[in-house]
């Protein structure tokens, strides 16, 4: 009957509008499909009520004008969200770092920082620079991260690793202590600190940190290595008593 075409056309316009919205990839607030539907509804209502009479034409002027102005305002004023790929680049860099491709990892970490300057970005860039034998550049990255957040435990931990690699165990000790101050359950910091104290002959403190490490670490292989260190420390303590 009359008007039976309205529902199919309505659904078709809705599907097309939704598809165009997502395919366009503009990441705008999802209001465009609703606007297309509203426009389609207006057009269909206009066609239904349209008659070639002057009074009907005058009656439709105001609703059409208001609808056009409101639609234009919505399209112009709706905010556009910027795409942020910082985390994606960061993950790619971490994967490259794990497989030993340090140049690729560095490139991805720098790309991540180009998108958004984050503590994780600076810290990971410091790690890969340290791995490539650039301690001064790595130090700058860690300091930049800590300037952004002085409580970043993982940054302190990696900074301590760099100190140890460059022959500064006293500074490594302080950095790892800082890491544990802000994240007491950071297993790797307990391990490194325990081993450093073991080397320094502070056996009781070393034992405490290494035992804490065993309660936190789930990797069996790593636990076995530290368990052997604990046995050696206990044997030395027994001999001293």
C-alpha cells in the first residue's frame, strides 16, 4: 500500500550510513548514522506530505531550514579524536627488544615517543640504548622518565641495572632501593639487590631479599638459580656461627 516503501528505504539508509561511518575511519563521535537516519526520515516525511500547492511549500520552509542549520552545526562542531598509536609502537619495540633486534626496537620506541611522551617510552628507549652500549644516552632517557614521574619503580630498576653495567654498584644499590620503595613486590629488584649484598658480604640482608624474591617469582628456572644462592649463603652463615 501507500508508504510501504518507507521501512525498506529507512533500513537501507541506516545500513549505508553506518558502513560509511566506520569505513571512513575518522573516529568521530558516532552521531553521523543518526543524522543520516534523521535526514532520511525528513525526506520521506516531506515526500509523503508534498503537494504542489503554495501553502504546503510555505509550511515546509521552516522545518527544512531548521533541520539544515542543525545538521550543519552538528557536522561542523563535533570533535575529531586524534589517533594515538603510542602503545602499538611500544609493543612492537618490546617484541623487537625480546628477539634481540635492538635497532628495530629503538626505532619503534622513538616512534612511540613521537606519538606521546610517556614514562614507558622513555624507559624502554633507555633500555635499548643501554643494550647497544650507549650508557650516556640511556642515562638521559631514564632521567627524563624520572623527571616526569619520580616514583616510576621500573625506571629506577632499569637505571640501577645501568649503574651495575657501568661499574657503579653503589649507585645501583640506591636505585634498586628506590624501586622497592615505590614497588615493594618488584621481584627482580629483590633478586638484584640480594645478589649485590651477597657480593658485598652482607649475608643476612642478602638472604632476606632473596627469600622475598622466591615468594614473588613464578618462573621455576629463575627460582632454582636463586635457591642455589640461598643455600650457599646459609652454608656460609652456618660456618661463621
